[in-house]
């Protein structure tokens, strides 16, 4: 797998070495094949929780430091008329954007968000909740984390 | 959030949620399940006493699952009582809230009945077990 290398800060008159060109080539290859992590499941997870709880959908990615693009989609089913909400957490910290939809029955829900992270390994989770006495089940869920 | 995980399958989550809230009140935000593990979400750390109480609620949970298949006017109704906590030997169907004249025997925790109706009907059970009615 291609890796990202911080390039030397060359000045006029500096010699461009094989190491510099290898690093440049590696970075181009890295951009062509972005670092990604994913979690796909056809099974279901359900909740009656009115506070955000982990849905079981999560992925771990090791980043070079920068922006992560988070993409989540699922089919959600409810038994009664209620609001269903989703959000991401990164290393346990919730991101500010939440998606909220009210429906009885079944619908496709998706959530997309970009977040800046430091270099290192990060765990991205999808959390969900309902806002009234009801339950929501999510099936055919997919989470993709992509380093930009 | 403090989450207690207990292995348990075949639950009617909303009915079990009601029973669990009767036990713990505002101390929990609700339940989650992935089909094999039940998760109880406590707002504060739970105790071994809480674990025992939660297990008691789960052990008493005795749902009936209703499925129905229609082929024209003919319907096959299947009632499944996977835990059968009280050892029931029969269940009584309701059709549009009217009890069937006879009960249907449970064999290995499963009961099957045949119904004929051209109209859409709602299937339930007379007995007071957690269940979700099916309209077909």
C-alpha cells in the first residue's frame, strides 16, 4: 500500500535526489488510491434508546493527519411514527452534524461529514437513537472512511 | 453511557423495553440488540444487583412471533414462542380482534393455522404474551 511522505522543502540550487523523487511518486500513488476503511453489514441492529448509542457500525483508520470523509448509509425501519437520528463519533467524541428524519415504516438514510484529524489511528462509529417510545432497526448498513 | 451486554436472541424489543423500564425507570435510556446480544444503556454505572435484575426481566420475556403468508384467499399463519417460559401448549388466534373458537396447539414452540379470507385481516393472539399483530 502506498504511503504518504512529507517532502523535503527544497530551495533554489538544491539537488533533487532519488529519495525526493521516490517520495513524490509515492505521494502521487497514495492520492490515486486513498487510504480507506469500511464496515458493511447486511444484518440488523435495533434500538429503543432515546440517547445516542453505538449502532455497531464502526471502522478504524490510521491517518497521516488531515481530513477524513465519512459516508454512512442504511435502510432504517420503525414500527411507529417517530424521529430517527444518526451521528458520527470520532474516538468517542460526537461530531456536531446529525441527521434527523421522521417516519413510520422504512426509508433509506444517509449521513456524510468531513472532519480534520491528527496523525494516528482513529475509530469512527455511527450512533443512533429515537426520540419517542419506539424502536428503529437498521439493515444493509455501510460506513466508509476515506482520507482526503 | 454505561452499557450492559447480555446474550439473548428472539426478543420483541419494544415490549422488553417496557418491561426493562418498569424495572429501572429513568436510569436507562433504552435497549439495543443485534439479534444475539441485548444491550441495556444505563445513564450511570450499573451494579451486580442491576445485572441480576436485568437478567430476571429477560428471563421473564416470553414473546410470540407471528408470520403470515397469503396465497390468494388462503393464508398460513405461524406462531413461534421461542422461549415458552411458562410451557404453554396452545395459543388462540385473534382475527380482527375476534378470538378464534379453538386454540392452536404448540408443538416444539411452534403453532400453525390455516385461514381463508379474501379480505385483508389483522392477526393477533388472545393470550397476554408480547407480540406484534400482522395485517395481511
